[in-house]
């Protein structure tokens, strides 16, 4: 057991220990990690770092004290709403991550539904099988029942199945942009119509896609509408620290109108200190994350985001083409930055183990068994090397023995 040192350790020694501790970590800069990192270049990383450090000690809980953070958050939210076709009625706030954004969307939907429909027994979330586990986590902590529906053959959510699953206890319906397992964009227009027809809140989980889909649509107008331009969409979660390329600890939760937005916050005044109110689940928020989000968004602008998005989409296309040549089929039609691929003729678990021996962290999907990638600019220069190693590992691996299914790992 490590005890607190009796005397402090000098920074040079601590810095050396930190550097030494990281020697065993996987080389994310070398493109060896299939998720967790969202890199848009050293210049963007430096902007995020410097902005974060400038507001390292400031606290996002104290916006009355730190008017700069209030300004940054307001401007970030307005930029997000503009990207996602908001208008003067739309509202939003920053959170510390996608799970918090999802929790608060579920809370707001539950509270508004109970207010308008007091006969609700156990509130339900209706969502496709591919929706993120954070919705089940929210259901667990807030007393809701998750109801998951089957996917269509192309791995997208089935609007008919979702419509059929809606009951008088349903308080929120979910669609994903994209769904994390296969990288496909759910048919948001149809899902929103099904929810709206029954007076139910429709949430778009764009935690992954919120800050890449708008620019992908500019590059490829055939990508279907998914944001507030779609009638019936009530709220959207979108992570800044993913394809917004900002410092970690930053997401946005956006709402169609003030009534929906009102459910995001929490108010309390039964204590000696007086009133307490936050829009967020947490109290203290890192001021640096708010400042870095504002700085990176202004640094890149639309042109910068569009340029990076094109490179990510090109990398995905190159990886798709290369894996297809190896006999690995892409699952569905991914239009953004995530893709999954595989074949029943190969043992993905055994191949993944061989890739791990070669220094790759391997992402997996289980239905169907295959490999999973969430791409960023670290992957752009290493696609060829990855495909070469994958081909070698496939050649060294016997066909599958139809053993127990692989367990997915984050």
C-alpha cells in the first residue's frame, strides 16, 4: 500500500516518475489505439493545452465569479446550436462528458413526462439494441426501464420496432448518430416521427457524431438530416472532446426549447447557505475544459473542421477498401468516423490476440464478430502498416472453431 510521502518529492523527480510510468502505455500518436483519442494535429492540441492551462484553477461552478467562463460556455453552446440547425428557441449547456449529457437528457425527459402525464408507472426508455450503455446506466440510477429493440439488416435502428415498443409509460426514445458498435447513422427522421406521433421526447445521441456529422454533411449532402432540422427531435447530446477535438471533460446537451431545457437543471434551497442551482449533474467543473473548447472551436472554424473531417473520412474509406481486399466485410454503411468489419470465415479473437502481440490495441464488436475502429488523424499515416500486420496475422491464424463468443472490451 502506498502511503503519502512524509516529505514532498521534488518536481524533477516526479516528472521523471511520470515519464517512466507511461513507457508501457500504447503509442497513441503512432495510431495504435482504435478509440479513446481524438487527435486533429499538434497545433490543435497545443491550443487546447494552453487555453486549459490559462483557466486551470477557475471553476465552472462559479460563473458569477468567472464571467469569462460564462461567456465561453454561452458562445460554445450558440456555436453548437448553429451547427445543429437551432434557432432562437433552442437552448443548451456544457457538461463534463457524454454520459453526463445522456443522464441529464433522460432526467429532463422523465421529469417533463411525469409533469404532463402523472399516471406514468415505471418510466421507460425505448432504444435500439445498438444504443449506448449510458442509457441503461441512467435508467439504473434514475429508476427507469430500458426497452431495447432489434436492428435492421443494415445494423440501423428499426423505426417500426421502436414505434411498436412505445407505451403509455415511455418517456424518451433514442436514435444514434452514429451508433457506436457499427458506426451507422440511425434513421432519425423516421424515429422522430414515431416518437412525435405518440407525444414522446426524442433524443439524438450524437456524442460521437455531433461535431463531425455537420461537416461530413457539407462534404456529402446525401447524409440524411439528424439534428434540429428534423421535426420531433427534442434534445441532442454531442461531445466536444471527441470530434470537437477539445480537452477531455467537455460535452454539450442541447434542447429544442426552454420547456425541455428546464429539466436539465437542479435547484435546492433547504440549507443554511441559501440557494443552490446547477444545470449539470456535477458541481465543480474544470474551467480549463470550458476555455479549451471555446479556443479550439474558434481556432479551427468551419474550414478547419471541414478539412479535418475530409481527412478522417478519407482514412475510413482507405481502411474499408484495404480490409475488403482481405475478405473482411464492412458491417452496414458507416458514413462518419466509426467502422466495424469482419467475416464468419476468420477467427477475430485469435487474430486480435496476434495483433496485440504486434503492439496494436484491438477494438472488437460481437454481433457479428469483427473489428472496430473510431478514427482520427493518428490513423491516417498508418493504414498501410495496419493492413500489412492484419494480413500477416490472418495468414497465421486457423479458421474459427466456433467457440464461445468474444466479449467486447472498451
